[in-house]
C-alpha cells in the first residue's frame, strides 16, 4: 500500500510584524488588526515594529493556525 505524503507549511515561532502575520493569514493588515483587537490585553504591546515570539505564540493560539498553501 502506497502512503501519501501531504505537503505542510511550517510556521516558525519567531518575531513577526503585523504585515508579516497578515500575509501568513492572507488578509489585509486592517482586517488582521481587527482580528487581534479582542485579544489586545493578552497579546500586549509590540516590541518596536514586531510581536515577540511569545506574543506570536499567543496570536497563533487565539486566532488559530492559518491554512497555508505557500509562503515566500
């Protein structure tokens, strides 16, 4: 019996900008910020332009893991 291998993109827990996260979720930055609004207190402020890896993990936990077809 032949096993099928599914191609899965890997999401790395690292520092991300809002623009990078919006691209991963394939939505505009405006929409992505609206998605984050309910979790603002739990996520906290960005460190400069970026969410820290700890914040990125919270975002993925709250918003969900995106279905990714391809990342560049």
